C-alpha cells in the first residue's frame, strides 16, 4: 500500500512538471503572506486567474531549503505598525510652510558615496538558503529572491539587475505569468537602469502574461491600446482587455456578503495635497473655476483626526447627530482611516438606544425624545441591520437580528432598511422568497436615491428583457452610476457593449469597463501599500508601487510618478547650502521618465500635466528643447481659459519671441486673459505688464519691427436706412453699445438709483399711446370740418334752385372789437358797457 502511494505521488509529480506551464509561485499560503504583507515592504500579487489558485502543487526540488529560508525570514524584525498620515489643517499648513521658509544652516562634511547595507543575521541565512534552493530550480525560491531584490522585502537592499535576472529566468524557462509581467514592467520603465527602455519587448511580455490570465498585464495592455502607447489606438482591443479585468473585478465584488465587498478608495494625487503641481492658487486644480472656496468657519480645512475628536466630544455630551456621523465615518472609512465596524456599531447603538429601549424595544416617551432623533435613530437602525446581514466586525451573520433592525427603520421610512429587508426577501435570507414585497421595498428605497436599491431594482427589470423593462433598468443604472456604484457601471458597460437596450458604442463601454476595473483597488492595484509607504517616508517603495499602478492606466498614479520625479517643483529654489532635505536617490532622478508620465497623465485630460509637458519641452528637461511642442501644450491647456499658467507662458513666449512670433500686443492679450482666468495671478501679471509696456514704448519710440501694444478699436454700429425703418416699425429700442455703455455703464438708472427695466419700456409705450390718441382726435376734427363744409354746400345749392339770391358774404371782423363780436355774450367788454362809449 505504501509503495502504491509513493508511486502515485511520484507519477503525479512527473506529470505536473511535464505539463504545467505556469506553476504557482509561492508553494505555501503562509509563505505567500510572509512575502507580500505590507509590513515587510512588499507588493501583494493580486492576480485572480481562475483555476490556478487553490490547486495542490507538488513539492519541487529544494523545497526543504525554501521552507527553512521562510522560517529564517520570520525572525527578521520589521515594523508592523501603520502610521496614519494626519492632515495638517489650516493652521498646521501655515506653520509647515513657515518652517519651510526659514533657512537652516548646516555645516557638514562632504557627501560620501552611498554604500549598500550589509545584510546579516537571519536575513543573511535566509538569503543563503533561498539561493541554494534556487540553484535547484525551485520556482518559489527564484521568485522570492526576485521580489526581495526589486522591492527590498525584509530590509533587503534593492538590486534591480539581480531582480531582472531572476524574473527573466522564470519568464523564459517556466513561462510564469507573474515573472513575465515584471519583465514587461522593467522593459517599459527601465527602472534602476537594469535594462534599457524597450516598449516593444514590454508589450511582448505583457501579452504573454495577459494571455495566461494575468490581471495586471491585461489592464496594462488595455491602457496602452486606449492611449496609443507603443501600439496603434484601438478601442476594440482596449475594451477587450478591460472587459476581462472588469469581469474579474465584479466577480470579486459580488463574492462578498450581501451588498458586495467593502471598498475604500485609496487613489489620490500627491500634488493635490499641496494645491496641485504648481502649488495652491497656481494650479488648475486649485484656481479659477476649480478653486474650492469655504468660509473660515467650515471644517473643509480641518484634519480628519481633529474632526473625529470634535465629534467624539459632542457625542459624549449627548449630541446624537455627532454620534451618528462618527458611526458613518468609522463604518465607511476613508483614505488614511481604516474601517472599524465595531466602533461604528457602538456609535450607532448610542443613537438607537436614545429612541428604543434596550429591554423591550419600545420607543421612549415622546416628551423625552429630542426633535430629529427619530430620523437619525432610523438611519442608525439601518446600519445596524446591515452589519447583522453582512456579518461585519464582531457581528456574526444573523438574519433574525437584521430583520428586527430593518423593520424598526422601515417604520420611519429609512431607505437602507427598506433595501436590506428587500434583499432578504428577494434572496431568501432567513425568510421565504417574496419577490412582490421585495420589489415594493426596493422601489421605495430607490425613490429615495439609495443606489444599492436602484441597482437591485434595475437588475430585476433587466431580467425581464422587454423594451420597457430595459428602459427602466437603464434609467436606474444611470442614476446609480452618478454616485459611483460599481455594479451600476458594470451593468451599463455590458448593456452598451452587447447592444442590449442601448446603442453599441465602443468608447462609452470602454469608459465604464475602465471605471469598474480601477474601482477594485484592493484586488488589482497596490494603492494602499504605496500610500502607506509614502506616509512612512519610504519614497522608493512608494515610487515603485505608483509605477505599477501607472502602467495599469491609473491617471492619478501617472501624475504621482511624474510629480515624484519632477526636478523643477520649486519656482524659487534655495541654494544647496541652505537646503535641509536629503538629496533624492538615483531611483527618483529620471527626467525622461517623468516626461513620459506627464504625457500619459495629460492624455487623460489632466491640464496641469499638459502645462508641465510644455515646461519640459521649453526648458529641454528629459528631452531636447522643442519650442513648437511647448507652444502646442500651452495652447491646448489654455483653451476655454482653463489654465492661467499656460496663458501666462504663452504671453511670455510672445513677449520674448521664444517659439512664437515676437508680438507685444499678443503678449498683452495673453497676460490679460491669464488675470481674467485666475485673480490670484495679479502680482506676476502686473509686473510682467509693466515691463512689457516699457519695452513696447521703447519699440515704438525707436520704430522697431515688433508689433507694439495698441488700443483696441471700438466698433460702432452703422445703421442703414432699411434698418432704421425696421427698427421704427418694430418699436424696438436700438442704441450704440459703445457710446451708451461709456455714458451709463451696464444699466440706465432712475432717480432712485435703481436700474430702469420694465419701467423704462412702460414709459415708451405710454408716449406712443398718447401720440396715437392725439392722431385720432385730429382725424375726428378733420372729419367734422368736412361734414360741415358738405352741409353748407348743400344749402347753397338748394337756395340757387329756388331762385333766391345767396346771402352776401360776411365781412371780415374788425380788429378793434377784439376776438369776440359785438352782441356776443362772451365778450367781456360788451358786458361791461364797452370802452369809450
């Protein structure tokens, strides 16, 4: 029996070695955790190739040495604490910059050449054992040695040449997809000068790894086809690879408890913490229309630790709103603050216990309930029920308790409680399936803009397949996607990609697939490790992790890599003898690579990165000087008045004739536009305009060939006769813009100082009505005179027909009688007896 077992094991081992093209890199799960934990300064290999993980791997030659080496590495003391990066807040930031402004005088010896640290103790013994195991072609030992030399695991000194040799050995001999990915990464970036950058070879190795299902290589190729990096731009190819990653991401998300995996976004730009790559007020992200303006009393400038401390103090004083907000903060988490469901539950229970009695669950007396407590208690009940449903923290999954808390919240219309009970009825969690009631609850929750309910309700309509149901499903997915729901984005991507209920549009589907892939950060990218390394001051490790994310297509990571490599961050550099910072390592001194990532970030619509590209081409940093390219970059960044920095640079180029025609008038226009775009550019623009006017005046005085500053001609409206007639007939008021604006400004004001709006129009209408009435009266008088004349003519004709002589003509009135004739009672002289009688 024993011989049979041994023979079977040997046969299995021989078959596995002969036919396995991609062995699992780490032999045991404990060894993988030991080499990939963040405390050991390593990067977790987050490949999710289905079918390869979890299979039994036969022991290879040298496995005893590998196990002994891993045991030695456990003895190496590495820092396991995670230091949270606390934001400084407003006053902390001012104090930080004040210290930066003060020069620090140091007298030190000349810098010595950097020597590699000498390894000793358990680390030395572990490396020796790994090398012996690698000499016996143990793939696990080879991979761990490559990781240690690349990332510096267990404080091992980095040696990119040795790391590349180990990776290439695994990639070419064993066809290991993870090693192929790392070889492609090193060819793409040329890290550590181990190899010369070769995008063709990088694409080759990434393609081999992607075809074996390596997630990061698939995402890298998708990003390259989307942006056209070393390959022709192809939306179809990019969509193909991004869809593979999105499929894995959504499968991982749905593998979690009800409601999906909890994701805390870790991606951010390092430069944004300081107001952008050009600083506060000068960068697009912090100036112009993008400037965030808060009142001094707001908490926008407060650090998260200060906010938590304040809310905790208010919670201890009985403020239920503060307790609820603290619960949300700890439950959802954020960058720099890990999720803590147990602490969140404590604050939620604090709010709920003020409204429901702990013993019997009855509500408290209305006289003792504070206004607004009912609303916050129902929301807290929804979170507590969600934690019971998902089994988070110290809560074990309990559907009965979840139902109890959801029903409490539903009584007061809580959206999350409606969603929770709806999901339980829909999936049959602890109760019979009731689709009709579940749909009603989900509909009520979705109407309150609860995204998870909108996605669930949209999925129900999507399953029906009718045209109306597809339209309703698309409506719910569109609303939920606005709030960044990963499932809604995936559903939209699938509908657009397959043309179900939507038109097939490759670019739109690609955008959704890319969003889904990038949202699954814990599965796909090393963002968390990179941020922690940067906060701990290990900039080299942070840089390597950011490079990995940048190659996967993350724009924020591309911006971070370029920012860390940027040699011109300070516009006013201090002399070297005044600097207190330690010089950058050679790994962080690569201007050519910085320009590459500024370019890739700019392709993804980062305006500040586009301006940085112009600076590099203008000053010849990382490339040969190219003034035309610099002007193109600045022109693209200045469109729609987005970047004041780009407008100012264009003005400078026109002023000095660098890359553009020297034209003082155009330079002034660009300077003026820069000030219109960003009011904080007042000082540099004013000084530049002062110098520009002096140069322009001298150019005019000396009859130079440069176009000097000229007054803009004021265009005046010249009215034709037909326009005047049309204006009069339409009763519209036209006036010359230039003349009237100079006299009255923007508006015409009345005696009270208020602008004349409708009152001015009403006065014109009244005048026209009066003129019209006067014309009617004149017409009536004329008509009466004509009637009287006709009547007299008829009388004269009648008298002539009867043979009577016509009456003698009336003599003219005598002037001495005045206006009134004698005998006229209206004559005052006659009535008084006359004068002179």
